[in-house]
C-alpha cells in the first residue's frame, strides 16, 4: 500500500511540475491531461504544504524532472585559456584559445 501511495505521489508531483511549466490554467491543463480540476487542486495544495516558508507559488519538485536553469555569465570572458572537447569514444581534443571556428568545425567532423 505504501508503495502504491509513493507511486501516486510521484506521478502527481510530475503532473504538477508539468502544469507549472505549461503556463496553462490548472483547469485547462486538467482537461488536456484528463485529470479533474479538483484532483489537481488537491495535489497542488498538498505539495505547497511541504514548502512551509517557501514562496507561495513554489512547488516541491522531484529532482529527476528535466528542466532548464537560468545561468548568468559575463559578456566577456577574460581568462579563456583554451577549449577541451571530450567525445563519447574517449577521444579528447585540447584546443588553444586562438583556434578559428573553421578549424574547430574540421576537428569536430573528424570524430
């Protein structure tokens, strides 16, 4: 029984995470996914309760859900010393910082 509850909980965590990423209203998302609005609202509130003190819109998401994170980088890289490419066949190519784009394309095509 506990395993079934854990599976349902994980399934609904993924569903709520998918809803958050969709940008759709909870009601519209439920229609699309074939899940009742009441059920989605219940699980949304249940997960929100796990985040005491967190942002009200925040949902406790499982770690294995793929997604993107915004990363800020400076516009200019001042300490660039080169580039290392690692290929799935364990070949590594180390390129100097001044390598041209055409040379880099040629190296990539070789492997």
